[in-house]
């Protein structure tokens, strides 16, 4: 029973992580669509601000840099060779 409870807690945690990422992506997409300054791309500003917010929440520069590099390196696998979602 304890293992099932622990697994349920882990599943809930993972769901919360994915939900937070999903909500952030929706907000960034909406800001991208409504950006009044097209010469200032939203994504670059958003990633920069996210990185500084993570640092403000006590993630290290090394952790943040590593996470962004790993995510960028893994993206081609997820995108299956497509530059944008078809």
C-alpha cells in the first residue's frame, strides 16, 4: 500500500510539472501572437527572463545552463526532424 501511495504522489508531482510547463507555453504563445514589437522576439526575452527567475529561486547558473543545453540538444529527437510543428 505504501508503494502505491508513494507512486501516486510521484505521479501527481509529475503531472504538476507538466501542467506548469504547459501553462507557461500557452502564455508565451499568446504573447508571441500579440507582440507589438516584432523586432524583439518574445521567445528570447521569455527564456532570458525565465533563466533569471530561476536564478532568483536559488537554482545555480550551472544548473540553469545545463538544463537549457540539455533541452536544446534533445529537441531534434522530439521534433523528429521538423523545424516547426506541422
